[in-house]
C-alpha cells in the first residue's frame, strides 16, 4: 500500500469516461472533445464534485502526451488581481512569478488541435477588474485559446463572461457515486471496508469526493481493515447518533445531561464549535419534532454560528444554544 502517494491524485480519472457521477455533463463534454469543437466553459458547483478533474480529462483527451504543454492551470484565488490577466509588458513583473494569461493566450498551441486551454480554478475569487480584463482577453484570443473557469458560485462571475461560456452546474455526488469510488480504491489498495465504514465516509464527506478519498486514506493508515470507528477518529466528526442524543436530551428539558454530552464532544473528542454546529444542523432534520420546531431550531443554529464566526466563546455559545433548545422543547 503506497501510503506516501496522495490518493486523490493517484485515483483521479484520466478520461471523462472514468469519472463517477455527473453523467449528463460528462456526456456533453465528451461530445465537445470528440468533435474537437470546445467552447469556453464555466463549471459551477460545490467542492469535490469533479470540476477540475473534468477540465484535466478534457486536456488529456484533446492533446494526448502534450497536454501539459498546451494547458495553463492557475488558481485564481492565489492570483486574483488584474496583474495575472494583463500582458507582462503592462504589469510589474517583479510582483508575480506567475505567467500572464494574456501572454499565454496569444501563443499558438503545439500539435493538431487549433487551440490551447487555460484553466482558472476558483475563478469566483477574481476581482471585478480582473474579470473584465479576462472578458476582453477571451474575445481577442478565441482563435488560439479556450478558457475553462471553475467556481463554487456562478453568481460571482460577471454576466459578460457567463454569456461567453457554456455553463455546466455540477451537483453534489450521490451516496452511490461515493460508494462506487470507495469500492474502486478498496479493490486497488487491497483494503477491507466494513459496510458501516462506507456509511460513515459518505456521512462525513457530504457529497464531496475529495474529502471522502482523503478520509479513506487517513483511516486506512491505521490498518487494512477500515471500520466506522477509524473513520470518525480521523475526521472532524462524530457519530450522528451522538449529536442526535444531545439534541433529544436538550429538547426533553434535560439540559445538564445535554451539556455533559456537549463537553464530551468539545473536550474529549476535540471537535471545533463550527464542526459541532454543522452536524447539529444536519441532525435537526432527523429529529421527530414538528416542522415549526425545526424551523426555530435552524434559526437558532444560524444565529449561534454567526456569533462564533465573529469571535464569541465556542463553549458558552454552544451551551446557550442547548439552553434555547431546552426552552423550545418545553411544553407550553
């Protein structure tokens, strides 16, 4: 078992046909590749759903062995200003060692494909000025370059860029998609995953394939047989039943017992306040309480999450949240 190699890269699909999930998107992208008629593309969706992988697969299938020479990959959240778009003649080159998008776009590709690809990862982090400069660059060099922008929120991409791209919206991967990939890795790495471990990884990942694979690799470092106990030990999460029990106790008016459960999560298991709140939010919808109560509980979770992000004490805020839950569950 090659534990030194990162599995998210080791098992990243090399062809569109190897991708798990996003079947309709893959089908349309494969059509573009087969015809070598690629428009500018905008991939939008949550993290770990295959946006960057799809872009890399397109490059590999179009350019073959020369794909790295014909593709520039930039993380727009690292280079988010206008300087990374402008020509090196128009900017202070001492401020950045990154290649200029404009300089790269104007050079013809190597091979028989009539264009190169520029992949801008996390494009929604680019400043408005950089996006307007990019819009003009996309127009001027469409004969030599195709742009692939991937982002979490398409609403943060200016409308002139969106209108120049074919937009693909990636959804969170289903439980079946995650399990299919986990089984593929289990077979390749000669692991033994228990059914409970599969469920635990699916729960912890929340539809994020990258997170699922990282959790599996971390859990597999403890032994070839991967159990749900190992999964929860290596991830910032606890069993959903433990969170649900804490909430049930609070809603039943047993505040002291609920508070003790909270302290186990915070101190004994070392969870951060935000991680606990995220799991509380997920478990609220599994509680056997009226919808009206669920609405009030979610409203309170949002309020206490905001307080913690503003720097309030985690333990005090989470205890105050449980106190509110106890009051909400009290018979009127």
